[in-house]
């Protein structure tokens, strides 16, 4: 009886389409060096571009705004990074719950929204309440005038959680679905987006550390949009194109 029962299962597995295998019904193709490279290189590209963004912004600010603006960027970056830096851990959510589709389709998107709202609220509250300025003046011993000039950059930092959270959750989703090639476009648009925004805002009169933080924000925003575009147009998995899941 066991052999008879196993036959239909084996038959259905062999006749399943590649799309069904990608969606978790049946084990996919065997692991090869080519498949590892195909899976990993978009992740390596996006990570490299992300790490290159800040030196690029610092270099542009140093050449156009002077070293004082770069110093302000260096002082406020650790404080501005706190409300959103930890959100990158959202990349591991979808792979961690690969065998629980209900969790991935319902709870993770809701949790992502809650995390983004918490991050933005944290950043805005800490800046408007004067907490961040107090940290700069009392703990970091920054000159009060220099600390006051960091208000606008810190306000921009408060909204970083929106593109970072969206990008992190969608990256985790695409990684879990083995559709990392959809991340390629996001890696390619980040640097050009930063350059365009820096040049445009500088010409419009935005100066100092505010210009640098705006450039960093544009990089995250361009990358988040790139992930969405890649997911919608570069994946073979129709469920990802028809179901927009954070």
C-alpha cells in the first residue's frame, strides 16, 4: 500500500512546473556552483554599492562644502543611524519563516509597517524634543552652534526607516523565493540617484551636512524603488508580481 501511495506523489513531483517548485511545493534543482553564483552576485552587488555610497557622499561634500560639513556628517551619523540601522535585520524575516506561508503573507508585512512607524516616530521625537542635540552638546561636547546646524540633517535621518524598512523586507522576500536577480536593478540605480540628487540640490542652494544626508536618503529611496521595480518586472514567480507583499 505504501508503494502504491508513493507512486502518485512521485508522479506529481516529477510533473510539477518550475513555478510550482519555486513556490515551495517541491524541491527545486540541485545546488551547483553556477546556481550559487546566480543567487549570490546580486546580493554582493547591492552590498558593495551600499558600502560605497557614504564615501562617495563624503567626498562630494568635502569638495563642494568643505571639511566642516564632513565633520558634522561624521558627528551626527551615529545618532541619526540609531532609529533605522537595526531595521536591516528585517532581511532575515522571510527566510526564517520559509515553511510558514501564513506568517510571511500576513504577519511579516504588518510587522514591517509597525517597525517603520516606530523608527520614524523615534527619529522625529528624539530630534524635536532636543534629545539628539543634548547628546551632541553634553556627551559628545560639540560646540552649541555646530550642534544647532545638525537639526535639519537629523530630521532627514528620522525618515530613513521608510526606504530602509521597505528595502529590507522585500530583499528578504526575494531571497527566500530565490529571486535575487530582481535586486540587480536596485544596486545599479543607487549611485546614479545619489549623484543626481547631490548635484541638483547643491544647485538649488541646499548646503552643508543637510546636502550630504539628503544624498544618503536619496540612495536608500532609489534602492527601495529599484527593489519594487525588480520584483514587479524581473521575477518569473507570478505570485510576487500579483501580490505586493512588504
